[in-house]
């Protein structure tokens, strides 16, 4: 997978499916941009704060929105381009009180684009417009597609983004595609 991304294949993922995968592979962790550590308090209420509102993935979304899920504590690569963060209160782990943690980031890995969001513990979270918009646009960015305006992201667009994600995951590396 790392070689495919280095060669130009896009990769987008969310929650533990990407941040808690291939724990023994340092190469994967470098590519993904981080590794999950814990979610103190399990399912809790917290805020997501967008810190790059001009980025096409985040454009038009509220500066801050409430979220209920696992608040991920992650070891992160400082070269990630962080788009959204969360702040730990310390209520469930006093030693991290005040810690600022990336929630959404993107990065280049070789010729490929990598997008990650820690949001999405349960499928119902995709019903939240902010989460769905961020993830859909992140998929589009990784696949080198234009971002869809948030007001156009209804169920049909989400199904299209899901289909796009499946094509991206199953797409051969650029050097093996027809016509190249």
C-alpha cells in the first residue's frame, strides 16, 4: 500500500480503520501521518474546531461544531497539514488537560495524497452534515477530484462519494493504468 501511495495513488480513511491499522509498520504510520493511542472517556461530547477554513475541504463549514463520539488521542506526524483540531479537557485523563489534538489532516506521501479524519466511530455519524462534508471532500481531495460544495452533499452525493472511495481503493497504481 505504501508503495502505491508513493507512486501516486490517493488514500483516504477515518477513525480506527486508518489510524489503528498496521501497528507494527512504521512505514504505514509515516504514510498515514499518525497512530491511534487512546480515546479517554470512550464516547463523550467534545468540540471540533476548524483551523483552516479557507482549505477547500473545510470551506463553508462552521468554525466550531459539537461532536459526540470517541475523542482520539493520536501520535501525529508534525508535517501533517492539520485542518481541524479538538482540545482535551482532562476530565477523563488529567495528564492531557489542555492538549490540542489534530482531528483532520491531509499530507503528501511521495506522489500520493493522504487524507485522514478521526471522526466516524459509528455509521450514524455520517448523518452529521459537517462530518459527511469533511469526509466526502477529503475523499475527493485524495482522488484529485474537485470538492463538492457543502449545500450539495445530500444522500445521493454521499453514495457517489462512497462509490468513488471504492474505486480509489481498488484503482491500480498510475504506472499500471491503461494509456500511461
